[in-house]
């Protein structure tokens, strides 16, 4: 849960399997349902019955990649990517998994979910 507690608040506004993640207070998450009701979920449910819907960095469209470069992206060796503050915020606004939450089981890859729906 340590990894999740450090980063979860950065994803307020993203979609989940229960609705839109609208807030967090201590160990309680607030999710707005399709019916515009706000439901509360214990943080321990994340990865069990509640999942964030995020996307991988590699799934950006060409247009989003171009915008990211404008916002501030540097690719360097040997340490990989570096983002400006604006680039970082842009990626969060797109719901990009920047902290390995998909691999840790706290989030679902939105691309895979969309493929299953079709």
C-alpha cells in the first residue's frame, strides 16, 4: 500500500471501474457514479474490487506525443525519460501510469479494457 498511498491522489479525476475518482481523505476514496452519486471506498479495495483505469506511456497517440514534447520531455542516456513539470502534469491529465500501478495490480490498462469491449 505504500506505493499506492504516495501516488493515488495524483490520479484524482481518472476513471475507475466504479466511476470517476473524485477525491481522497485519509483511507477513504470518493467515486462519482454514472448516476452522479458519490460513493466511498476503503483504500484497501484498490486492486481488489476497485481499479483505476490508466494507460501506458507507449500508448500515447502521435498527437499526444507531439504535445508532450512541447510540454517538456527529454530522452537521455543512461537514465531514460525526463519530464518538465508541465510534461508530468500533461501525462497525469491523460491518465498515464507513471508509477507502475498497472504492474502492481492497482490499475487496469485502459487499452486492454477497450479491446475486450470490442
